[in-house]
């Protein structure tokens, strides 16, 4: 939320009826206040603020209270918000503390994901090469599940086991990404579309799917795509709204809006 254009851009999307999920560390109080300052408060039901929980950094900068105060402010406004923790090795000694603080501050446990690491940028393009830190062995998975009961974590672990090159992904057909600075398009976070969104902004967007060609380890972190049916072969995943559900944190309207499997509406390709 650092660029000054971000908040009015989000408000513009909301005013047109879009559903918006924002990822931020929730420490920029002035920007949070600006974001929630709207005449039509009903549009805030369309807003989800995902609060990246950088625990050691928040503690070192004495910003833990600021983080949770802003989260409570977002929820009180009629929007949705929840803490999200990437469980890296450095956070392992603090997991009980994090759990306790979340329960005290918002009466809900954080969602979480494993930390996937690479030796270098080139590794991202090599299908299936990854490590997690800590290693996602049975003992680690059980520990995290017992502490946080995070459905997002469960989807990530499942996708680590699936192996993305073995299934067909419809990213590019069901959804895509745009770099708002340049117009550069991607089919998903790491697969370029070789197209600029701004060059012909009124044309229909028609991209080829990712398919099986570019399975990479970070697919395990695309829990939102998986839960919304971008990989029909992994269809036993709960709806995104069911995965996100945290009592008192997420508005029912938002949960309902994102409880969709795209392949059910758009159909799948023939073999």
C-alpha cells in the first residue's frame, strides 16, 4: 500500500462492484484510514484485507499492537481481515506466542502456509524443484495443524504432494495477472503471457492455459486458484470461501462471493 495510487485504485474497483483482496502488513495506519473512508459503507463488504503477519519484524519495531488495531478497525468498518503467517524456520520458536496473541486480539487463529525456498531465481522455472523450510514432514504438518487448524495450510500441503506437472491447470483461461505499472500480463504468478494488457484495453482477453507445461513448486502456494477450481483434477478442495472462513473476521457476503469453482461455470476442455 505504499504507492499513493493504490488506495484510490482499490476504491475505484470497489465502486464498480468488484471484490478486492488486498495483501498488506497492516502497519500503514494512514493508508488504512484512507482506504476505509468511503461515503457508501456498503462497498466495504466487498473488501478483504489479508494481513501478512511478520512476527519478528512487528515485535522488533514495536508494531504488534498497531497491526491488530488496524485489523480490528478494518473488521469494524464492515470489511474483512485476517492474519496470515508464512511459517519459516525463524518463526518456529514463536508459534505458541503467535497463536496466543491472535486469540487474545481477534479471537481467531491465523491462516498459514509453509515457507517454500529456492537456491536462486533460476530454480523457479524448473518444474517441481523446491524445498520447504522447515521440511514439511509428518511431524511438522501435524504440529502446525494442531496449533492453527488452517485450511489454507492443508491445501498447500496437498499441492506439494500432487506435483503440478501431473495435472492440467486452467490459469490464463479462468484468470490472469496484470502488473499495473507496465501492463505486463501473466497467466499466474510465474508464467508470462507475452501480452500487454494496456495495448488494447477494450479487446477480449483470450489466453492459452498453463496446462501441464509449467508446473513449479510455488503452485503449492496458489491456494486461492486451486480452491476456485483452476485445476479440476484436484476437485476435492473446499470452496475458497469455506477455506477462508474465520468467525468474526470475514464477512458472509465475501465468503459467498468467492465460493465458486470456475470449471463448473466455464467448462473444461476435451482431451
